[in-house]
C-alpha cells in the first residue's frame, strides 16, 4: 500500500506535558504471551535470519526482565501500560473479587462481588471485539455510585500510557484478546482511540484457530501502520502508541508443550504429548509469530517509519512447567472444599492457575482457613501459604494497598503444579516463580546501538515510563509511577 503513514503521523504536541524532545513519533508494543526469555534465545539460535533475530540484533535486550506477579495477563498488561503493580492498579487477576462492590444484576443491598473481566462478561462468550460486546448485566455494580455497573476501565485505579498520550493530543490504539481489554482506556474511559479486542475464547484450545485469531490483530496493526483505523475503513494517522498481543505461543505451550526441560519445541505432531490432536504444535505457532513480526518490520520500512518507531517486544507472562516430567495436575475445586470445612460457604472466590488466590466471605477466618490448607498441603500441591495481613507484603509489597480487593490467602504451589482438571493443559501461569515471570524484553530505539544484552534486573513496570519518555511526555504523569517510584528502563550506562 502507498506509504500514507509518513504524512499522516501525529507529531507529539508541545505542551505542559512535554518533558524532553521526543526520541520517536511512534511506539509499537508487542507481547508474545507465554514466551520465556529462554524461548527467544532458543528461537534466534535456531533461526538466525528470522525477524526475531533481527529485533534482537537491532535492539537492547534485557536478559533479566521480570513480569508482574501474579503473572496473569491483566496484571502483566497493566504493569507495562501503567507502571504499577496491583498495589496501585487494584487489579490482581482477570477474574477476582471485590468486597466493596455488589453482584451483577443485584440491587446493591449486599456487598462482595465476583469481578470476571474475561470472556464471561461478553454478550456471547465466544464472540465480540468491542466495548459494545460487553453485556452490562454481567458486570459488578457499585453501591456507592447509584448501583451503576462497573466496566473494566472503571475498575482500574490509576491512569494508563494511553490516557497520557491521548490527553497530549496523540493517537492511541490497542489490539488484545478480549473486549474487556478496554480497561486500557483507563479510568477516564477515553485513553484508547482505536480499540480492537477480538475474542479468542472459541480458539483457545487449537493452535490453528488461535493463529487465525492472532492474524486478525496482525492485520489491524498493519492497517494502523498505513495510517488507517484498525479495520482499514478510515484514514486517521499512525498511532503514537499501538501494538498487539500474540496468543499463539501461550496456546502452543499449553496444548503442545516442549520436548524437554531445555525448552526444545516439538517439530511435528508425532512428538506431541497427551493433548495432541488439535494442531501441529508450538513450533508452528512460533514460526507464525516470527512471520507476522517480519511483515510488521517490512511495513514500517516501506512506509518510512523505521527511524521514527520504538519497538518493544516482551511478554505479559511466561508459563510453567517447561519440563513436562515435573507436571502435576491439581483440581482447584479442592481449595473450596477445604476452606468451607472451616465454615460452610466461607469461600468467596478461588482463582487458580499456577498460583491460587483465595477470597473469603468472612475475612476474619483467614488464619483458620490457611491452617486447614497447611494441613492438606500435599493435597493442594502447596509450597507456601500466606494469609491475612502478610499477603500485603508478598512480592515486595506489590499486593498491598487495596483492602477491599486483596486476596485473603495466596498459595504458591511446588514447582510443576498446574491447577486444572487432569490432562486439560500442559502449562499455565499466575505464580511468582521464575518460570512464570522470566520474560523476554527487547527495546529497539532508533539512533541507539543495537545488539546489546543487559543483565541488570528490570521489571515490566518500567516499560510504561520508558514509552512516555520516548514520546517526549513526562513519566510522572502516570499515577502508578508516582505512587511506586517506577523508573525508566536503563539504556545500559548504569548496568
């Protein structure tokens, strides 16, 4: 397509929000869900002429980057787009509990509500791509605000990079896996100018289908690179911040898995494990992602955007276990049965993947419930169990600050445990373990030397202030940056 982008790109607006001269006009933020830092190493080594290899060669690679814990998609996404942990954002998982809200469809006469910001709030759990596809009747309600429904963006307690950029007159766009990712518009609800969230639920057990779902978002990003809206229907200018997440690596790991503990990917259907049958495997998923990124790099070059665009490649979370020989499935329903043995109906919500977050209806019984879980640690695969006030100190205090939302009990399992029905998936995420949180992070910045690997510890939270500074905006305009003192990513001089 003709390179509309150069003429239509929105230049950063000079205003009180400008802090320095902008380094770039655009930031392309890409997340490869489930990807470990080791996956990037292995893929580049096996495919030295790949697009991923080109990104590494052109960029600064942070080899000691950590995703947010709990390592769920919502906390991970919000970390890199707000600069904050759950202590600031108030968001602990995509499915959580709030003691101050009221249940969906209620008259707000009671408090304590499930907050299910995944496909279950859609009009149709298997379809939809916009805010209009969220069913208000399925949303929790706010008894302190006229019993109004609470959309995801209203649940978030701090602003986002999209809100800051939008307020400065810059265009923003997001493509992600659920309509609920409208949360990225931030509390104002206005941060994202062009939101696209094609629901992936119907495709999430089949690599072939998930590749097709990812391709919807790839096309959206390519359209945006051409200065068009995500669907190609309008000429609007290249966004200042845009990008997408790829689900294919995550699904490939869950239903294909690795050959060994070193993270070798299976190359054919014959090498797959007990869940084989729906798709050729993880290798195909990774090759598709690499091909899609290659198309993006080519489009940026064709449209004259390469020297104007910062590229950030990372992952919201990784997955565990890599070594299938350590895999142990534990039915998460065991948690409610044990907790309810303390008091019938004590369990409010259990969210469990590779860590269990437990909310209680009577928060004063947390120690009692934790004692029962400790006594049955082997049954639930528990490694450590934290309860009550001690939960706020986990992960260097990143779970504190939200008394109405913080879990009452957190269970970190022993390595290899996946909370799921037997044979339902080979890996998952959610825990604070290194396997779940050691993610890739590469920053390609025009004008800076690439091919560097930095070993200093960094966090996905540092992505947010880095993005704003690159666009010439004050990182202090982010609420979470001020609250948590989040620093920009080092360029290497301080490592």
